[in-house]
């Protein structure tokens, strides 16, 4: 992981409000693709090896899933990882 001092000069951390909007859009997309394969949050959580609360937090935009869970959800929901980020801009 890069230290803050190693980040490119053009890197500007997102404003909290922008990040909140980003998380909400990501969560909305996660929920949409889960529902397309007719999985409940509980069943998705079991398949991913996480708690029901984790899936709920991701879908509500309260937390952001780690990369390995994004990849696992893409396989489980039969879509591409990039599908989760459609309409998500920062």
C-alpha cells in the first residue's frame, strides 16, 4: 500500500459528500444485480461467507466491500465487476 507521501500530486481525496454518493450508487448496483439472480441478502451472505449485516451495509452504502468480495459477488450474481460501478463517478 502506498504511503500518502508516495501518491501522485494530482491525487485529491474525495470530499466526504461525494464519497457518500459514490457508496450509495455502488450499493444500489450491488442490490440490483443480487435481485436479478433472485438471491436474498441472507443467501448471498452465506455464499460469500460474510454476515447478513455485511451485505446489508454494502447495499445501503454504509460500507464498501473489499476487492475479493466484489469479485466473488460478480461470480455469484453472474455479471462483471465493472457492472457494479456503472454510474459511479468520483
